[in-house]
């Protein structure tokens, strides 16, 4: 018969990753789920209104600036990527690189605001406001 003493048994073991402690923290995931919920509600609303009045939806859709919207999407995604890289570099102790990356993210954020401002100015000059659509 083989006997194991308490000293021979492992004293540590890997704790299972609990659902209450997801990567990034519970509040981060709660925020993400709330954002997804708001986005889903907006998408359902747009689909509902499109089904209710397809002609008005087509007129409104023709007034959108697909090129500017695409540019702004690229600006936002790239600035978010640069900010994430900056956080990674800061954790690694590369403060100068992190600062440069954050500067790039900030510059792209300002560019986004410029493009969005130009888009809004164009719509206002054409007489389009939230009350006219």
C-alpha cells in the first residue's frame, strides 16, 4: 500500500477562473453588454421604421455621406487601436512610446471631430436638421 504524507501533496493548485471575474473586470463587461443593448435597440428601431415607411427611409438614406461615414469609422477604429497599444506600452514601461501613441490617437480623434463637423455643416447648409427627417 502506498502512503502519501501531507508534505508530499501539492499545496497550491490553479484556481478555476470564476464567471464573476472575467478578463478586464466585471464592470467592463457590464458596460460592453449595455452598449450592445443600446446598439441593438437602435438597430431594431431603424429596421422597424424602414419597414413602416420604406420611401421615407430611401430618401433619408440618399442624403447620407457614405464616404465620410467610412472615413470616420476608420479614424475611430485606428485611434482606438493606438490607444490600446499605448496602454500596452505603458504597462511595459515604455512611457515615451505610449505618449507618442496617445498623441496619434488624440490627433485621429480631432480629425474625426473635423470630419463630423464638416458633415454636419453640409447637412445644415442643405436645410437638413433632426426635425426635418
